[in-house]
C-alpha cells in the first residue's frame, strides 16, 4: 500500500489518525483536513470496506468535503471525518462505540463527531459517555441537534428547487420530473418534500421493496438502482454513496441538472468538467447538502435553536446561485468554482 500522503486524495491533510482497540475489536480512521476555521467537524461512517486503502481514501475524501462544506456554510468549524471499519456482518457493539469515544477524546477537541451512514443518534449517546466532542445527540423539540438527516433533506430540497429555477425556469418543482437515487434518511426525506410540492418522482434504492412502496405512496415509479442515473428526467438527485458520477455514468445522463445529497458524487476532479461540457447544471454536493452539519454544528457550538438552523439552511440556494453565476461568467465548471471559493475560505489559496 502506498503511504497515505501519496494517495491522490491526500490534499495536504493536517493529520490522519489510525486507531485499533483490540479489546473491543474497533478499527477506525480519523482524518483531519483543516482546522483553519475551527475544530474539524464531520460525522463518523460505519461501513464495511474491501480493504484498508478504500477506507483511508473514503476518510480523506469525506474529510476534505467537510472542510469545504463547513466553510461554504459559514460555520466556524474545520473539516474532518471518521470511519469505523465494520466487518461483513456490520457488527457494532457498545464497547466499540465507547472505544471510539475515547479515541476522539484523546485528540483534545481537534475533531468533533456526529452520525453519518450506519450510525444513529443513540450511538452518539454512547460515544458521549466518553467525550464531550460529539453532536447529533437527541434533543428537545425546537432545539438544534438530533438526527441531521431531515435537515440535510431540507437543504437538498431547497437546492433542487434552485436548480429547477435556473435550469428549467420554474419557481417550484410541481410537475418537474426528478429521479432520486437512494431513499434512506436523506433521499427518503427529500422524496417526501418533493412529492408534497407535486413533483413527478422516479425512485431507486438497493432496497427494492422500499423504493417500490415509496414510489407507490407518492404516485411515482421505481426502477432498478443501476438504472436510475440514466433515467430521462428533468433533474437527477444522487442521495446514496459517492463517486457515482464518472465518465460512463455522465455520458448516460439524460437530464438538465444534477442536484442531490450524496457526498463526493464526482469520482474524479475531471468529472466536474465532463458534466459542465455536457451543458448539465451541477449542484456541488458539499454546498447543497450542508443542512445536517449546520444543525449539529450549531448544536455543538450552542449558537441557536431549530429556527436559527432553518434560517441558515434557507441560505443554501443563495450559495448555489453564487457558484452557478461565477461558473456562467468564467466558463469554469461549477465544481471547480465551488472548490476555489472554499479553498479561499480555508486559507488554501
């Protein structure tokens, strides 16, 4: 295996920590991309990887995305991410979670965690027993915090509406055909919001029964997970895992915009130009999907309630418009424009 700093996604990370707790069986990675704006904030993903290099690469990509996301969201927080390497059975125990809490605490506040794929707010409670550097905890109604998924879904919904306005010239998504890939916490929440405004939906998920049931409930249709990106639709919304927009899938797109909640949708930096060259509007993922980190970030910082969270999420379309406008004026891909703005904010330009 190559040294970590030789990997393509290293991008001058401040630190990459590898942890092993033999007693609990925990293997975890915490990647800290930047603390320029504050403590490195980003959730922990519980996932089974084919090998350790894949796990490190995922942590690096997600960590850098959090630096950019937090900066573009106006949060006084840097970017970091953790992954817990699950076995094939996805065995998760309280002992593992407590061990993870202890390793977070050993970093002295340099990294702040929250839930991501495979983790829950109940898991955060267990971790909180070992460290103060955690958010996404269950909260009382009206307070900032708790499950970030619904807030991510809200931000993506507002971003999809912004994409519809710019790409289609409509102020709502009523009768707009939107293909949603992945209907978990974020994608499922997005589908509900879209259906409530009268969008025409095509849904796909690895859980075929769930996709079929939700499509029936919302008057849409379900297709196989490996077909959704090529569906002829107005907007395609990736809300599953990342690296799904590559040379092959971009060539197969039949839409006017891509706007979804998945992290790191572009498989390589070159894929942002591929979408741009096809004349397809692209919503940079770490701009559109910032609702969740706004929620748990304000919870950790103690800087507002649910109303303040929603007020800040409502600014996501403005940030997308800033990116799209500069892209139009310069001719540069939206993905490159967004990266340039974010790098400037974290002192990397």
